[in-house]
C-alpha cells in the first residue's frame, strides 16, 4: 500500500530537465541568427536601388516628352537657319548637307531663382549661337526663352523638384533635332535641391572627345577627367544617337564605356574619334551633384 505522505518520484525534476543552454550553444545560435539577419538586410539596398531604377525608367521618357512639348511651344523648324560659315561655302567635317550644323547649346540666362533664369534658344553670343532663319527674322534675333522653372519636374511644387531637363539642338539632313537630357539634382550628402545655373557654374551639357573601337563599336574610350566622381549612364553622340552606358572601366587616365548597343554608324570620314555629349557629374563649385537618368534625340 502506497504511503500517502511519500513524495511522488514521477514529478520530481531530474538533472537532465534542469540543464540549460551552454555558452557555446548560445553563441552559435546568435551567430546563425546574425547571418540570417545580415542576409535579409542586404536585400534592402538592392531592392531600393532596383525600385529607384524602375521609377527612373518610367519617369525619364515622360519628362522628355513634356520637355519636347515645351520646346515646340517656343520654336518651329523654320525658326532655325544656317550659320554664316556655311553661307560662305565652308563646311565642318561632321556636316552631311549644306546648311546642317552640329550640336549647339542654348545660351544660359543667369539669375537667383527659377523665374529670372533659364535658357535662351537663339542669341547673338558667338559661343552659344544657334543659327536662326534670317529670311524670317531678318536682323532681329528671335527671343525664345525657357525658364528654369519650366525645366523642373514636377513644375508646380513647393518642394525641390525631382528632376530637371536640359536641351541642345542640331540640324542634320535638313531635320532640326533636340537632344534632351533628364537628370536628378542633389546636394553632397543626399537630398534633392532646387538647382539654378549660375555664371560660375558648370554649363550643361558638356562635350568630350571619344575614341571608337572599330572592331567592336559597343566600346568607346574617353578622357576620365570630366567624369570624375560619377558613374555616367547616358551620352549622346555627334551623329544624333542617344546611348545608355552599360559598364565603365578605368584605363589609366581614360574610361572605357561599354554601350548597350553598338554605334549604328562610324564617325564621319572613318575618323578614329568623335564627340559625345553628357551631363557633368557635379557643378563646378561642388554644391550640386547630377544623376542623369535618361537621354533622347527627337525631331522637332
């Protein structure tokens, strides 16, 4: 007969039940957990970068179309003319037909804010002069300004704009073309900025001389100096083609750009070099940095 006061051995804890985790087991568990957390966390920057790329890929063409619509409200094809040196019978190497001219940038109008600064498509400034139709305008330089505020996207916003666009013009085979760059402006350390071009600033777009690899026209070799501090993504060549840069490799003082597609035609007269045009990586004073997201060439 069982003694009512005797302890029940079935519910007494054993030494095995009282044993906890050793320090080695805890450290191993934390190590495994840390690896898992790091692996998951490493996906976030890649995901954010991919999301930003997707947004840029969608926004770039839309902003370029808006820019083209704005440009077309200011100028028509017959507003453009021939430069004096062509009327005198001289031709530049890149010229295909009489009356054509290579890429030229508008005159930049400097001011303190987006409503008293911008670009002037036609001017009498020799460096930035874009030929206008003398028979239409006679001796009067047509006034065709585009305000800096009109180059912001979105335009109507109290916050700094997400994107800015710039333009240059050329005439080739009788067609007037606009080369449009879309880019984002930020300040060192991050954050968007309301960018206004100043007279001591870098003028965009810039040009650089490039050597073409005729064996594989996907590759061009350019001076690295203008691109320092950036990863160039879009360029426009002197023949009127926009290119996306797939990869970049340093070669001494030069950069080798691999384009997503080969050059559709070699430089004129089988020359080994050509000019490419691009948005600089930063303003001259280092106050702003530029991140190009899209480039296109469109007929007016």
